[in-house]
C-alpha cells in the first residue's frame, strides 16, 4: 500500500454499509488498513456483512441505528467516546429511493427520502466533526451524491433534491471545517449494479437507456467506487476540499 493511500490506524464509519455500495466502501477502506464501523437497520444483514469482513481478517464492528434519528446517532457517538474510539473518516452513504411522479407524491414520502438521504449526512458528519475539532485531529468526510446531484430524472424528485443538497452540503462543510484540517468531499456514482437498482436493471428499456447514455456502454460495479473512496479517505487528498467526483463511466461528460 503506497503510504499516501494507507489507512492503517484510522477508523471509518460508513453509513448504510451492510449491503450495496456501502459494503463496497467498507471493504475497500478495510483493505487499505482502516478499522471499519458498519451501520444498518437489519440485524440479519449486519450479521452477514460483519461475518464477511471478519472472515477476511478485517477489524470491523457494527451499530444498528437510524441515520435520520438524531438521538440514535448521538447515542452511538457517546458509546464510541466511552470506548475511546475516534472516528477519523465518515462516509455518508445511507440512502433510500422512492419512485413516484411528483403530482402523486405525499409529503410524508418526500420527507422520509430527504431525511435519510440528506439530513442524515448533516447529523452524522456534525457528530463526527465536533469530535475531530475538539481533539484537533483533522478528518475526512465523504458524502455520497449521485448523477442526480447534477441533473434530474422524472419520478425521483425527493431523491434528486436530496442529492443536489448533498453536493452543496459538502461545500458548506468544506467552507466551515477546512480550517480544522477536515476535508469534505463527495462521490457521485453513476448507474451501478446494486439491489436498489434491480428494478431498473430488469427493465429492458431502462437498461438500454443506461448502456446507451454511458460512454463506457455498461453499468458500473460496486468495486469500481473503491479507488475514489480510498483516495478521499486518505492523505492523498489532503488539499482537496468541497469537490464531487463522479464515478459514472463518463455519463456527465456527454450530451
Ligand atoms: C434512479 C436510481 C438512482 C441512480 C443513481 C444514479 O432511480 O434513478 O435509482 O439511484 O441509480 O443515483 O447516480
């Protein structure tokens, strides 16, 4: 591991990491030497994810909590304080999708998607950054955006609003926390083969649209996000702040 990218001795909290992209980020950071703290809401998925990481000899533990619930987040950080565990890296990855035309969209569904995809990033990063500032350690915040951080697609308005918000929340974090040696950046995955997108992959027409719109001509694989996550979590990115890096096979580069 080149020293610039080495995460040995660092602790990373990755939200929504028992499956999908979150699990890929956790695995990638662990491969780079970090101890990882997983988060999810299903005991069964947590059990499975931790077993997989531990079987590879990685240092991993997990907390079941709702990333949109301030009290639950504060409880987890208080427990980490008690155990003298410092979170050096946060990946705000937890996300949900809810597809419905806006004319039929209920406020409660709008709110739920905004809470889980956007407000959670503020709450979790704030809890971690307060501690990074107090112990003067610096740190890394990585917020997960989307192609919808840049452009809209019909039927996913709350997700799009949240992911657009993620982009400027990331810049706000950079504006306020850079002076504390905290780097806040974002990753915008393109269309990636995950459970969340299974309905889209199975839809022939949508699948064709993705392959035709992506210069690479195919969906991305979760592992293809790892390099960018390790880079943004490591000292290789110590003067990079407030940026979104799109890992999208070239989608946003083209018309
Ligand atoms: C959708 C998808 C999105 C995309 C992704 C693209 O409905 O458009 O579910 O989640 O996969 O965010 O960057």
